[in-house]
C-alpha cells in the first residue's frame, strides 16, 4: 500500500493523489518514470523534488519506518500496516486514580514475542515498556492517539518514532463505530470466558478490589487487558484489508471491482 501512496509528497493531498491514480500513475515507479512535464498541475521543479523524495522513500521502506511516521498524515498511517504489520506491537493500557491523580495500572503489549502484561507497583516501569516497544516497526492501538500514548508519554515513556495505526479512526472509515467491544461483536470476535462482558468501568473496579486485597481481582483485570490487545490483531488485519481494497479500487479506475462500503464479517475476508 505504501508504494501506491503519494500523500507525503509536497502539494499532494487526497484529491491530487486520486487524480494521479486515475491518470494511470499508480506506484512510485510509475511516478518516477513519467514525463517530467506530463503531469497536470506538477511543475518540472516540483516533479524533481518529488522524484528525490520517492527515491528516499524506496530506500526507507526496508530499513526506516520512522520516515513514514514522520511524513504520513496521522489518519493515513494505517497504510504502513502492510509493510510493517509483521513487526507490530499492539498496545493497550488500563488506568485508575490514586490520591486524586490518574495512574496507569496495567500496560498490555502483544507482538512477535507474545503478550506482555506490566502491572503498577510490580514490573510496570518506563524501561520495561520501552524494551517491549524497542523492536517494533509499527504500534497499533484503539484510541491510543488520544489516550494511551499521551498517558505513557506523561509517565516518561519514550514512544519510538514508528507509524501508529489507531484502530478507532480506521474503523470509522469503514462505518464500524463504537468502542472496541462493540466492534468486536459486530465482527464476530469472541473473548475468553474470564474476560467476557467486562468493560473499562469494570477494569477500574477490579483494580480497586485488587488494592483492597480481593483474591482473583488482578487475574481478572489482566485477562481483560490481554483480550484487548490480542483481539486487536484480527481487527487490524480486517481493517487493513478493507481499507486497502477500497483505496486500491481508486487506482484501477471505473473498470475496477466495486467495494461495498460496509462492515464485512471477519469470516468473509
């Protein structure tokens, strides 16, 4: 998907990108191989600047995901999932309050090395979160741009400069609305029995019950957080496939296959 993307080029927005696709310029190589004076609305000097940037992007593709984190608009960073999803880390935090201030109680991270659940006043440290993110090429969250990542940064965690796929906003583009649990139900994604039916309010309550010494409260909270991060994996794959199909339809012109802009069950993809 990244190799069909022109949005990071100066003076190229969504409309101009669409016009490039319609004209038959559907990839970086198409663009760089085109006549410098033959692209409507692109002066020769700008075309040379674009060519140089695309040359840099080609080299960055296999070695520098941070380049695309820096140049892609936030709402379009889902496009990096096809190239970097294999090394993605799925992240979700739970929060509560103590002494009138918000605290992070659990950080869940799921990636190539499995699932890691870090707990406040135990192994939840800035260093451990950063270590779990160290090898990631992309981070996936649900509303993490507004909540999870800023909370971690305020706690002193350095988030690596890698693309961020925020599933809340990506889902909305497919008319999948509501919170993570509601979208899971729409797509037929189940949860383990121990986490079924729990909500964010329950997560706060369970933390308080754990602090009061209730046996099993922490285990139930961790099962809830684990379900959050692990269910983001099929959701991210579903969202990427359908956004990619809809986007690439535009590169094929009027004769391309029609994309049905509605939620499709995971089992049908």
